[in-house]
C-alpha cells in the first residue's frame, strides 16, 4: 500500500502561516503528490484549533480539505491522527473510552467527534473510507506513525507545552520509566489540551486563545531580535537564563536555555526516542511530526536519528511558513514547509520536500 504521510498543516489559524490556504502553488504541489496514493495519513495538527473558535477554523480549512479529498483516487482511504493542536478531533471519544489505547486505537469519525465528522465528509466520506486513529497508526508491521506530542514531557527546550507538561507532571506524577502506556501520557497532556481548547472557543475577533503559541516571535528575540526595540531584546536575553534556572529549581524542568538549531533538533529526536522506548514501540521505523523540522536531511548525521531502542526516526515537517525559523536559508532550511513522508510496501520511509522547487 502506497501511503503518503503529511502533518502540521495547521489549517484555519488566525496568523495566516498555513501555506495551503494562501498559496495555490503549494496546494497544487500537495494534490499532485496524491496521484497514485492508496492511503493518506494526516498525522496531526491538520487543523489549527487553538487560535479561535472551531467553527472559524473549520470554515477556513474546508476548501483545502475538499481539494485534498478531490485529488485522491476514489478507492484511496484517509486516516486522521489527532495532534496537540487538533486534539479535539478525538477528545469526545477519548474521554468516553474505557479500554486502553495501546499504540493504535481506531474509530469512525462520527464516533470520534462532530469535528471529525465534518472533516471526513469534506474528504469524501461516506463513499471514501476515513478513520480516526490515536495515538498512532501502524503503516506496516515495521513502521509506526504518531503526531509526536508525547515528546513534550521529555523535552529540554522551554516551550509553552514543555513547561505546562512539567507543571502537570508535578501534580499527577511524571511519565513512568522504563515503561509507560498511552494513558500515562494522556493524564498529563489531556487536561492541558482541554483548557487550551476551552480558551480558544472564547477568543475574540483578532485575538488568539491561550496556548496558541508565539514560539517564532520569542525565538527571534532571543536569537538577537529583529532590529526593533533592542533594549527590550537585550533585557529579555539577559533574563532568560535566570528564568530557566528558576524553572529548574522549581522542579518543572529540566530545561535548557540553549535555543540553537542543533539544540532544537536534538530536543525532538532525543525526546521522541524516550517516547518510543517507554511505550515499547517495536518498529524499525517511526514517523512523527510536531517539531516542524523535517529529517533526516542529507546534511544530517543519520545515526543521530536512531533511537537507543534501535528505531529509525523520520519527521514529516510542516506546511506552515515560519520565517523566524527558516531565516536566510529559505528553502534550504529544515523548517521550510512542504514536507511529507512516503511509505511503500517495502524499503525505508522516504522523505519528500514538495515545495523546495
């Protein structure tokens, strides 16, 4: 089965960084890549449900999702794997579920949530087979895919979600080691996502909900600023390491003040390696997204992308335009939008960069 995996489309966000809504050439590149695909896996954060009410995100995302559905062959199937920004696609089902999740639990969209039912209809259901799978999906006996948000409790970069997960871990105990279950992660992340979603539903026009994330702006300032308000930037840069030490003293970390490109890459790889090990994922290959950093790229040390348990990691990147991360590298940046992973009947997953032309 020829499977295309794409993640982090973030359709419907209020900041306008989701390229598929604003760049017809980008949408054409994605729909062209669907030719000959037997299965499309939308590996989380397909929708941006943290910026404002879900109805707004759905209305904005509908034309793109319908275009994707129309580009697929009639017999092709689609699997929705919720991420942290569109967790509400499955929250209703997950709250009511009595059985353990394991590594893959699958349900029909109408059971998962009303939001998932809308998305499935735009993709072509009920004529087309559309499923919701969480926390991941087995693409082959040796390939497992998940959005990747379970890595947040193990990260060292002080993102909003890492710090929030640290606070929750103090309240409900951290993810156990050496082995854990999906439920161990869910008791930390699910309450955070519920609060963030409730905030977004009440965000006024022109504003974004709490937890929407402003990582790009903060990253730019901490890396030296964008040329504006230099005094403020210098003060923030000087105070940042002190704040990190305070966070670690409170037991919310450990996190680091290192925000270099190398640190961001290692953060995602190392933390995902912990998830794979603790969940006991017996796959040779693990595909994830979440960090928006495609890889491994030709310039990467490929051995860095192998987990201590022996699995090879593959990151599908994103479809958002983040100049704060791409910088002067442009399309040569690992954060350039348009990433996808192709999984065929045999051979390792293959990273595609559909917008580098």
